[in-house]
């Protein structure tokens, strides 16, 4: 995976906040990236196959890229049967099929009821960078480049007491950033063909 580092984007931000340090700018870019990807749902990836073991309800998920986390499961497949995704605290609506829940901050899937057969689980998920990420996939960055800059600038201009602070500019860039999130999410869901989360999974 080719990566665009947040550090490489600093020169595009620095002229707007010349007194700011690189580390503060990188932190703002990192937070803008995580917020945008978490809320817009635009970064989707097919994960490696995961083994389902008989008698074990929890399936630990391998992160598809270093420094990322899973925000949402869009689909999962075992065979050709569907399994709805439910909240972890939600009671399954019936006992005739298998359900799954994304838990542990997106690191684990819980299967209900406990699997009675070994199987292979194939997943497609929404991905986000994290507070520890050093960069972002180059293809994703290309699509959201300007939005990352707006998100970072809204945070930087909104830092009280700093020589570059400017509430008016913070509000402007923040509004542009939030509008881009809403627009990108709408397009991402329309392109996927379904806005409702659902898991395709062979009941076991």
C-alpha cells in the first residue's frame, strides 16, 4: 500500500499558520483524517479471510493496514446465506439464524449463537486511520486531500491563545469540512448500493 504521510502535507498548511510547529500541524491532520473517514465511511476494503472455529463466538479481526481500525462491517460472507449485523447489546430477533456484532472498538466480531461448524469468514469493512497513524493510503488521500486540509485548518485556527488563532477562519473551514463529510457519506452509500449494514454469512 502506497502511503501519503501526514508530515508530507505540512508544507501545504504551514503558510496559513506560519508560527505553528510541524508536530501540532501533524496532530491536526491526523485528527481530521480520523474524523473524516469515521463519519464519511468512504474508505472500504476487503479484509483477509478469517477463520471461524467451532465453539468460539469471538473472531478477532486483523487490521487491513497498519495504523487503521475498522469502523463498520459492510458485508461478510460464508457460503451464500445472510446474517444480519446487530448491536452487541441487542437481543437477536430469532433463534433460527446466526447474527454478528462488531465489538471491542472494532477489533472483534461476536457471533450469536456460538458456531457449531468451522468456517471461513470473508469481510468487507469501512476503514479509518487512528490517533496513532502516520499517514493514509495514497488513493484515499487523493480523494479527500482538500477535505483533510480544511479539517486541519479548522482545528488549528480554533486553538485558543495561539498566535495563529482565528475564530472566523476556524468556523469557515469547519463548515466546509463538515459539509464535505455529509456529501462524501451520501456518495459512498449510494455507490455501495445499500445504506443498511448487512452481513452475508452461512448460519452455523
